[in-house]
C-alpha cells in the first residue's frame, strides 16, 4: 500500500493511496524539498535545495543542486530506484530539475521534471 502525499482521504473516507510510480515521484519530491534537520527521526534526510531558493540563480547553483540531489537520491532511494540521469538547468529565475530513473523492482524507466521559481 502506497500512501498518497500529501496525506489525505479518498471518497470512501479511507487513507488515499497511489500507484507505485506516483509514490516514487512523491518520494523524490519530498526528498528534494525537505531541508536537513526538518525530520526529527531522520535529521540528515533531505537535499537542502529549499535553502538555495533565494540564492542568485546561476550555473554554479545548478551544479550544486545536481550534486546534492545525486547524493541524496543514492542515500535515501538507492534501494528503490537506479538514477539514470539528473539534469539541473538554471534559466533566468527558474530552476528546472529533470530526473530519469529505473524502478529496481520492475525494471521500468520513468522520469520526473520539477520546476522552482517564477
């Protein structure tokens, strides 16, 4: 059973669930937008990307995000997915993160694009 994020209820009043691929995308999004120290029982969980939101957007910022995300994905989701591609692009005031991965249990390829900024 995969609990949907953010937590909610379905039309029957039960805990809302989601498909495996959606659950993995939600776990990636949580990992990306959680700052280390926010989770009491896992103080190192997160990538720290939210701390960089107000930093000047630049190729250096994109490289930093790419590096921190690769480490966080390998550490926290490495047993669930195999990271194939991670590209971070900084253009004007927008940071775009493209993630390509393979689900280890099924061998299925998937991708996710996240955008932060205006």
